[in-house]
C-alpha cells in the first residue's frame, strides 16, 4: 500500500511522531555524552601540557640546587588542616541536638 509522499495518514503520523520523540530523547543522551567526552579530552590536553611544564620546572629547580627528595616533597598536594575544612552538617549541630534518644 503506497501513498503519495505528501499525504500521510494519522496512524503513520502518530508512529513517526513517537519515533521522533524517542529519537530526540536518545539524541539528548548522546549530546550529553559528547559534551562530557569533549571536556575530558580538553582536560587530558591540559594535563599533558601541565606535565611538560612541571618537568621543565623540576629541571630548573634541580639546577637551582634543590634535591630530588625536596622537589618530590614540594610536589605533594597540601594536607588539609582541620581548621580549613568546611563544616559538615553533623559538626554544625549543637551537642544537645546530636544526642540520641534511646527507646
């Protein structure tokens, strides 16, 4: 059963509309994925550039008299001090509100 291309039955239109809806939802998921993948690739490039800069800086520090052990220690991420940590919801409660009621 062939119909001219400019005439679509209501049933055909309903099927096509449903297919478009499903496809639009699927496309949105792929668009989200594409955006995240692109961001990851950008971050990997930044990391690669940073690694090159870090190697140059390490060589310069060595030439300036710093030892490998000192440089390695400097490259460690700083430790979080208790004073600099953000308060957690449980640490912002008053002592009386954190006591449990036993039943």
